[in-house]
């Protein structure tokens, strides 16, 4: 396999050494204005494979071949957007199977990552309340009262992925993502600041959760359990996170951030 050295840039997409290794390599990237190119960013020097596979929410894999590794240009606005795509440093891949939507965050993985994993289809959620039975299961699993909930996606097999806001405490606000299945409820906490009407979880979020800002972009069945990749958009940028089931809860094994605050 041909490898290239990726230079230091702004976007983060890394595994945490103290957490379970997902196996192989996965990256967050995003598409250009044509939807035919994807750029990866990373905060360290890593070996970039010549071939990756973009994973779609529908469970399809699109081969992506390395085009170039760029150091960026003087015109770089440091915004991770399709308008600034050609000025950013990073590894650029061409999607061999046709374009994806422009400016979309994508999870890409190498063959080793995909080996032993089943790619699961994800349908976009209707963002209505999850309902009594699902909320009751979440309350039992987390030990907190549910204030509000939305189904943001459904994973193949009928597993709903739920964004939930819990009753706030005095010093912090708690939300979470939950996958609720027959085998139990898997949770990931999203802790915010003390309740206020300006910024709790994201800059200028008005102290509210916005379910339309969440997307589940990929899902896998792995030997250790369920894995989901999601994005969370905000005023200044978009978080990306790959969560893996471990010990009955979700742990983050890959993260990324796209900065797009207006100039």
C-alpha cells in the first residue's frame, strides 16, 4: 500500500489512546462543491493510505483514491467549507463511484477498519418525540428524568437513535444520545454548561438542543457491538464523532471538527 505523510493542520480526527481501538483507520472529511472530492484533516503526522472507502448512511461503500496531499495556500481562510476547499491543507481523495452532496461531512475508512464489521443502513429520523416506552428505557438506563427527546435516526434492524435532554441540574445541563434495542440501551452523555439562554452545549445555541443539527452518517455492527458516527452542527462549526459500544455504553473512538464561523 502506498502511504503519504499528512502534515499538521487544524481539523482533528484521532483515536484516544486510553479508549478501545476501533481497528484499522477511519477519518472524517468533507466534500468539495462538486461532491467528487473529499479532503481529510488531522492534527498529527499520520500515514495516509492510497485508497479509502466513503461510507454512506444507506450502507454503501464508495472507493476513494488519493489525488494529492496539500500544504494549503496563502488564501486559506481556515474555514472548513467547500468555498475554501482548494486552499486547505490535507489529503484530497476522488470518489470513484460518483459524487456525494456538496459540503457534506463523510466518514471514510480503510480496508482493515471495514474487515470484520458489517456496514448498517441508517434512515434519517423524523425528529418527533421518542415516546413513552423508549423514554422509560432511557430513564432506567441513565437514572435521570427525560425532559425532551427526538428520534434522529433509525439503524438497520429497527434500532432508534435518540437525542435526549434530561432534567437540568443546578450546575450543568445534561443531554445524551441513546440507541435503544431489544438487548438494552446504549448511552453517550453530552454534558453542557449551567442552564442559561445563550450558550449551553454549543456557541449561541440559545440554551436549547436543536435536533435538526444532528445527523447519523454511518453505522456498523462490530464484534464488540454497535458503532455509530454522527455530526452535530452549530453556529461556529460541526462536531464529528464515532461512538463504539463498550461495556454497555458508547465511548468515543474518533472525533473531528469543521470550523466554519462567518468571516
